[in-house]
C-alpha cells in the first residue's frame, strides 16, 4: 500500500506513525513544506484523558512526550487584584517544536519517509497512492481546491488574538483579565517546559484599535503587551515567533472525504484556542483514521467510517469551543461582577465543569461563591445567612413586594385539559402537587384572554366567572398548602390558534370546530394553516381590553404575579418578529414599531395590576432563522419592557416559524438569558433543557439568570425542588402531612451524597500532576 501525507504537523505525523505500525510493509511518505525544526507556536496542551489515549496507541512516543512535559493541576483566574485557584484539572503542556521532533523521530524509526521543504502544489502527483491524507493545516490548500466538494464553512470571529511566549514560569493554567485605559485584555497562559510558557493575548476589535495595535510590528506589539501585563511578568520577556494579531476562523467542513483524499486536523475543522484542543483534535483524528483503516475492508470504506464515526466527537468539541469563545468575546458582560462570581463563570463557561463538580474539587472556592451570592441577596434587603449560606438555588429572590423562597420555577405548560377554558380537577392536582413539591414559583399554563384567543379547544382561559372561580380554587389550594408563589401567564394564540391538542398534532389546524384567527400579518403558520386576519386598530383595542379584563380577574383570583406571553410565535410575538410582521403601518418596520402593540398591552396590564405585585414578560430571544430576532434584538426588547416596568424577563426562544434551526443541547437557551440579564441589566429567568439541580446552581452562581424554570422535568417529578433541597441540605417548607417523608429523605440524602461523592472520587483516576507529586514526595512526609 502507498500512502502520501501532505503536512508534517501533529495530525500528519501521528497518522503516519499509527498507519505504519499497522502496516509495516506500506510505503508511507510525509511531505512537509517547512524544515524539520522550523515551526511556529510555543506550547501545546493535552488533558490527562488525551494522554491516556496516546499511551494506548503508541507507548514509545507517549513516553517521550510525557518526559518532556510540564504538568499542572490548577486553573488560576486573575481579575481585579484577586486570584482564584481551582485544582483537579489535570493538564500537561509541551513545546510544539519538541512534540514535532519526537513524532518525526518516532516516524523515522518505524520506517516512514519524511520529506521536508517539499511544498505540494498538486496532489495529482500521488495518482499511484492508495490513500492521500490532507493534513495541511488551517489554510488547507486542498480543502480550498475542492471547496465545492468539502463545503467548508469559515466563521471568522471578531476578537483579535496573538500567540506569544515568555520565560515567566507558571504553576497553573493562568487566565489574566486586565483592565486598561483602552478596554479589557485577556491573557491565556501556561508553562510548557522549564523556563518557557505560552501566552495568548486576546482583545475585542474596538479595544485593539484604541490601544493602537493595528499596524505595529511583532516586536512593538509584544512590547505593548509586556507593558500591560508587566506587573505579572515580573521582568520576564515576551518572545515572538510569527506572533501576528489575527482573528480566529472557526472552520467546519460538510465533507471530509473525496475519493482517496481525506482531511485531517485543522484542515477539516478548528476549535478555539481557549479550550486548548487544536493539537488534541488533530492527533485524535489520526487515531480515528488509523482505527478505521484497521477495521474496514477497503480504503473507501475506512474513510467513510472515519468520517461517520468521528464527526460527532469533533462537533461536540467544536460546540464546547464555540461556547467558550463566545464567553471571551463578551467578557464585558461580567466585568463588574464580584471577582469570585467572575472566576466561577470562567470555570463553568463551557458547561463541562459545574457547581457540584467544583464542590468536590474545590470546596473552599464554592463556599466563597455561595457566600458572595448570599451577600448579594442580603444587599437587596433579604435577611439570609452569609456565614453558612445555602446553595444559590435555595436563596430567595424579591420582585417588588413578592419574595420567592427559592429560585426553582415550574415553567408555564399547557395541559390541554380545560373544558371551555375552565380548569378542572386535573389542574388542581397538577398545580397543587407541584406547589407542594417545593418550587418557589409556579406558572400557570398560557391562560387565554378570550375564547378565540385559545391555541386549542383544551386551553385554559380567564374570560368568565366560571373560569375565575375555578382558578381561585387552585390559587387558594396553592397558598394554603405551600410556600410557592403563583404566577398567571396570560396569552393570545394569534395565528397558531384553532389548532389540535398537543397529542393529536401540535400546531396543526383543527379540521372541525375551529374559529377565525388573527395576527400581525396574514401569514399562515403551515402552508395549509388558516390564513390569519391582519389586525386593524379596532381588533387591537378588543384584544387589549380582553387582556386587561383577564388581568383584573387574575387579581381577583389572588395570583401573586402576572406574565405577558410575548413568545413562541403567538399573537404578541407575531408583532415582534420581522418574520411574521410585514405591516407597513406604525406597528411594522423597525423593532421599535413592532414592539408598539405588545408594549401597549403590557402598559395597560401594568396600570391595572397592583403596583406591589411583579410582572414578567416571556420573549423568544432568537427566532433561530437568518433575518429573524437575534440575541441583540432580545436585549433591545428587554430594555423596552424594563422601561415599561417589567420586573423579570422570561427568556425562551423560537417557535416563531416552521423552518427554524435551533441548536439544541443542555441549557441551550441560557446564553440568551445571560446576554439579556447582563447587557440590559434586568432580572431574567432562563429555561430550556435544564434538568438537574446542579445545572440550576451553576447557572445562578455564574450570574446567567436570576430564576431557573424547568418544564418537562417537572412533568414527571413534581418534587424536583424538595429532593434537591434534601441533597443540598437546604431548609424547605413541606405540608405537615408529608413531614415524615421529608425527614426520611433529608436523613438519607446526607449518606447518599457522601456515597456518591466517594464513588466519584474513587472513579476518578489521579491526575499526572498528583502522581508526579506523590512520586517526588520525600519519604519522611509519608
Ligand atoms: C499562529 C498559530 C500558533 C499556534 N500555536 C499553537 C500553540 O502554541 N499551541 C497549540 O496547542 N496550538 C497552537 N496552534 C493551533 C495548532 O497549531 C493546531 O490546532 C494544530 O497544530 C493542528 O494540527 P494539524 O497537524 O492539523 O495542522 P498544523 O500543525 O498546522 O500542520 C500543518 C502542516 O502542513 C504543512 N503544510 C501546509 N500546506 C502544505 C503543503 N502544500 N505542502 C506541504 N506541507 C504543507 C504546514 O507547514 C504545517 O506544518 C497555533 C495555530 C496558529 C495558527
Ligand atoms: C407540554 C408543554 C406545554 C407548554 N406550554 C407552554 C405555555 O403554555 N406557555 C409557555 O410560555 N411555554 C410553554 N411551554 C414551554 C415550556 O414552558 C418550556 O419553555 C419548554 O418546555 C422548555 O423547557 P424544558 O426543557 O424544561 O421543558 C410548554 C412546553 C411543554 C413541554
């Protein structure tokens, strides 16, 4: 077999090693345009888990790599004169140059031919090869040559970064967030060998310009960075090696394989440097390719297996990298945070590290986070214990004169079980059991303000006395038997009205018994949905009056809070989104116009809703469609409602139009809550695929939301919050009838948690830094 590998970076060299081990008879050649020891960059990082993989696939190179490595366990966050350190991270750093020399040496030993200063212009010269590996890096000539086939998507990010080195020793992966007269600068730094560390400097484009970095030489910009970070460098130099400022390109390729050509490493996909995974991904690609070549009967089958098997893992890493880079791009959102909360946000930004996980690894740090959180609560006038604070989820929140005892919320969820809008026994049991289950705040389902405002014939309403009495019974039960506050969500279905019950066909038009629907513009939801009537001013007045009447009935029922549903493509949302509002009058056009009617309804409600009771608004913070609402619009929308007196923005997303492309995942809507909260400076509630109390605490402690709503988890577990309280040892009220059950779970949870923590600690292998520390510990210390 003949294999040609273009590019002698980590991907190409490691592929050569693994393939040659597998097929000693194969003729494998690596073509590298540079000289053997002529490389850019300083250090590379690998996690312990990645090193375990290297050990399994090629022990000799693994041993040489680890001999040369610097190990560290801690991440240190420097911000506003403070430093927070968190251990247990298990990372290693190594010089990129040494890594390449080790891989070259190992490849030669195995019989791979390495040709340097061999710049390949055209892969046609490898016509007789069975496999051509394109490992030619981020600017891959061959990916671009076959651009129509590989279909790379290149997303050039806004921040500027430069890769430099230093002689400054470091004993932790170090993040420095530095305020300057021009704006914030960030350093990501780690040691990779004795007396050498990598320094990546990052800043936003405006700060870059203000700092006059544009057009400076490498040396001049290194001098400028040395001035800014001089206090930390302690006289050590900054070193440069092709350290130009650039913008990071996130690259994703639709296809990785073309006939016998295969893309590997940066050539096919990149991952932002802030999660230190570029070299890891490149070498793990080589592992995946070698595995596929081992298993598959033909080269063509192997390449397909490589692509099919590897794509998900690469995309997961890219997603984590995306989340992380976005955090750094928006660091200004957190700039005025308490330093410990800021550091918690840095640690948990990419979702892999959580509140519980940090509690195990760095209990003192989490204790400090809890304390800072409790202090914030106290500064808002609530008398909470700051010496022994409970976890953030169990800290109260005050909105106007309503105090919610904890931060867990039952999200509004239609039950489609009302008759003529009247909630019945099902609703009493449903809301009653969730209130008794401990959530601090529960929302009603979207409660419709008139008969023709319903989504389905099963939707609850509040437009007549019978409905009012039925809701009153439920509110009274909740207040008499729990500490929960109860919020009424009022809405109008708009163009999504007159549709079937969820289990008969969500959003599908009713075949019989429907009613006329209205919307901002006459655009049907499905092509075969009813075409809504465009609302004129008279229709707006009717709808507004219906909202006001329902709010007055809500007050008479005794609800504690009122939410205006302006999300998910329903009537008010249809005004806000440009995709559903194509009006040419003063209610269409720019966002301020599109907001006019929803704000008018809100203001009318605010004027009749008692001043001491809070109001919220639910919004779709993105439509997940090009040309629709974006996170930046959501900030403007939140500001407009805040100005009109909203106390909380309930940040959901989507459901506006059929062809939306949401990016699902754990906590997938939380970034929008974070943006709205920290840019519009308004309290937010986040929601969406949040399933554990650990996630709830992580979100709250990082300042990404003020309340956390859970929908589906509450459908199957009404006692979600009570169980979480037992887990975290937080006091929680419970009806006297259930006290023996509460006492039992609180007792058992202490032991269960201890067992769980022990198991986790036992299951986690020691990091190389810990093993090294043990191996070098003097005997006397045993
Ligand atoms: C300026 C810069 C600095 C970096 N520094 C670091 C760092 O310090 N630490 C870190 O972890 N990551 C660093 N990275 C990222 C890291 O280099 C990559 O994620 C990783 O090296 C990917 O490995 P690769 O083998 O796919 O590509 P590369 O390492 O880029 O290797 C591709 C190789 O192909 C060669 N090549 C390209 N075209 C041809 C051709 N036509 N013919 C022959 N040879 C060709 C190139 O010379 C290069 O050696 C840096 C990236 C950049 C852009
Ligand atoms: C059955 C069901 C009914 C829902 N009804 C409503 C509703 O009436 N009003 C509303 O604003 N959101 C409604 N939603 C959306 C939820 O409030 C929540 O935002 C969504 O389910 C995402 O949260 P989750 O991942 O925790 O379930 C509903 C969701 C479900 C599953």
